[in-house]
C-alpha cells in the first residue's frame, strides 16, 4: 500500500456521509463506503487490491474497533433497560426459533448447506444501527425499551454463535477460543471495575486531561489489541474480541472523553477504511455466473424482516420489528470470516451483504413509519 492508495481510500470513505447526507432517507453511512469499495475494487475498476497485506491488516484493526464501539453502545448499565429484559428476551428467543426454521428452509432450497449460518444472520440485530436510530429519532416509551433489550441480546448472542456455526467442523475449537476471549473480557471488566471503585481511574483521568496524555484511549486500544491477539490465537474472529471488550467497558461506564476519542478514531478513519476494503473484496461479478444467489440474498433479507415483523403477535409494532431486523455487523463478520476460511461459495458473500441491505431498507421504512406514540415529547 502507498500513500496514494491511502489517499484514495480516505476520499472514498467520504461517499458514506455524502450518501447519508439527506436525513429523510435514513441511510447508514457505511452504505456509501461499501458502494465506493465495490466500484473501485474487485467488482469495478480494480484499483483497490483487498489482498494487499497492509490493507488487510488495517481493515482487521478497523473491524476490531468497529465491534468495540458497537459493544460500548449496548446500554448494559441502564436500569430501565433491565426492566424490559424479560419481554425483550422472549422476543429475541422467538425470533431465534423462527430464524432456525427459515434458515434451514432457505439453505435447503438453495442447496448451500449453511442453514445454521443463515439462522444466525436472520436472528441477529445490529445495535450499531438500531441504537443510533432510537437516539436520532428521539424514540421513547416501554416498547422502545423492550426493543433496545431485544436488540442488545440478539446482537450479543449472534456474535457468540457465529464462530460456532460458520465452520461446524471446528466448532469445538471455536467454542474454546470464544470461552477464552469471554473469560479475558470478564477479567478486563474486573480490572476496570477495581480501577473505578478505588478512584485510580478518576485520578488518571484528571492528569490525562490536564496534560493531554489520552491515557484511557491508549489503555483501551492496548486491551483491544491484546484480546484481538488472543482471539487470533484461539481461531475465533476478532469481532468477538472487540464486542466483548466493548461490553466490559460499557458495564463499567465509558468516559465521555474516551467515547469522543474513539468516535474520531473509528468513524474518522478506521471504520471507513474497513468498509471500503470490504466493498473492494466483494465480487458482484459472480452474480453473473450464479444469478440465483441474488434471490438468496433477497430471501435471507426478507426472512429476517418477516421473522422480526411477526413479533407483532407478541405485541410489538410492525415498524419497531422492521427496525429490529436491521443487521450489518454479523453479516460483515460472516463474509470476512467465511471468506478467510473458504467456507462460502462463490457469490455467497455478496448475497449475505445483499440480505443486510434489504434489512437496512426495511429499518429505514420502519423509522419513517414509527408511530408518534413511541416518540419522546
């Protein structure tokens, strides 16, 4: 990779904010970044080379940071969310049951043999998409609290389940690696909790703020990279390492200063680089050789939307069900890990990303259709 290439990647990252500029469209920023990568990558002009080792490594770092930030967005300390956990857990479980049925049916119909993987995708929700929607649209009330709990639980469960189902032959190894990463995250939580309760963290924070040391950010990144190294050694995705650390930080309480610093680091550089890399890696030309996979992507996306919309039977408004179906982190991880392990068929990664786009469109519709009764006044 050269500075010329890095300049191009950074400029292509601006396609995200440009496409999402009009708020009424409710489009996520990552959509423009993915499309820019597709246009200049394998599918399009071929200017970007996603196999470049430096490009790939920076993208892995970006993926870890993206999942770390997503984990910190889960409101685990919010007492009002805890009160809605029961209803949210029941809905997440019900969607999971429907997802298994739909996933197996779709896998059998298309003959891919990836029923469990499809089930995880259909059941997943993306806290990184849904929670910003709730904040930006000022949604409130009991239904939204239940939605938040449902999404947080579904997102966490999908992140844990994905490494186990994407390569069933090595599920035991993946389970052991996942336990090691989870155990390390618990130790990190206890360590951070001790620093918080003893007042050491506050003293370090004052010195760091006065002297512009950015100590908390440096420690957070060191812990993230350490868990990422453990995940790599344990043959599980760095997605789990980032998300688990994010949950640990959220459980202790993320300082606002660190949140702003992480936002600048992630959304300003690493996240756009990752999504441009992901788009450059997708080969949509394979749809020409396997056009039926377009139907696979649409079927997976509609299956996810339908499974979540059916929670209307459990008292959830259809619009909120459509918002809950939004997914991006888990499909991205499935494409990244599945491609690295060579367990996905040609064209299947593009189909998985197409299914995610279908759910994002449905979430945009749900946002526009949200009843006034669930908005804060």
